[in-house]
């Protein structure tokens, strides 16, 4: 299983709320079910960034860059499946429709997309030594 992560920042002139509303309500309706199937997605999640205040606290004075406005997470079975679907004619056509719509809300020059493999380090509650001894 591989995951595509698309870390997006909004276009100038849009508030975070406007960006997130557009992304959640309009962008998700750009493709038909058939076009979506062309991309062989197993799972698709949107992560919407919370307030600047909470993210400044989370940064712990690291001085990092401003947070992204949203992240798309898309799971596909393998790199091979990705190549066979996203780079095929139907997949490219679907991606082109998404790209055209992204021009309404995404600043590509400040956004990042990449493919990765998850390495799960914690999956469930972490118990303390005291918990294990009781």
C-alpha cells in the first residue's frame, strides 16, 4: 500500500475557511464515480488544518513555515497500480479535471505532493509500565 499526500496552501485572496469549504464541498464533486474509479483509490481523506492559534502552540517555537491549509491523503494498492491507473488515459483525463478545478483555490507554488509508504509505529493506546504490571 502506498499513500499520496498533497499538502495544499490556498490561493491569495482566500481565507482558510473559504479554501476549506470549497475543497470540501465543490472540489470533491468535480469527478463522476466512473472518473474517480479510473484512479484506483482505496481511500481518500481530507485533513483540514485547525486554527492558527493551535498550530502556533503546536510549533513549540520551532520557527517552522506556516501550516498547510489542508492535506489530501490518497491510498492506492501499489506504485504499479498507481502507474497503471493515474498515468493511463482515463486517469490522466480525471487528473486534468481536478487540476483545472484546483486553479480556483490551490496555490501550487506553495504546495507539495509526494508518494510514501506508511511505517506504523504506534497503533492504539500506549500503556505505561504501571499499566502492564497491574
